[in-house]
C-alpha cells in the first residue's frame, strides 16, 4: 500500500474537503469546483484498509473514502455491503 500513500502526498486534490453521497447507481461527489456522479461501473476494484476504502478506476487512479467518515457502525456496514454488491470479487 505504499503507492497510494505516495500518490496521496503528492496530489493536493486528495487533501481537499469534499462531500460524498453513496447511492445504488453511483457515488455523488462534490468539491468547491466539481459536482459529479461517478457510476459504479467506473470502478475496477476496491482495496479496503483499516483506514480507507480505495476505489480504483485505473492502474494508479482511485477515489479515497476515509472510513472515519462513517461515525455510526451501521453506516459503515451499509457502505461495505454496497461496495461488495457493486464490485463483488474485485474487493480486496
């Protein structure tokens, strides 16, 4: 998991404040400059660490979901079920 840390440190966009909405048909993504909806089909795999869910959409491109945003255990469980439902055996 060294590469994601290096990319995170070098890329300012990963340290921006953003809001996410997890839906069955995609992820709503909003920053000061961007408002978009990313379809689940964009993602090729997910890597779950104790701190993050990395949703990959290319070899070195990913959406970082910090797991600390799920303050209620139920919210984290619902999110993990959604990721598993959408990516199936591509979740590590």
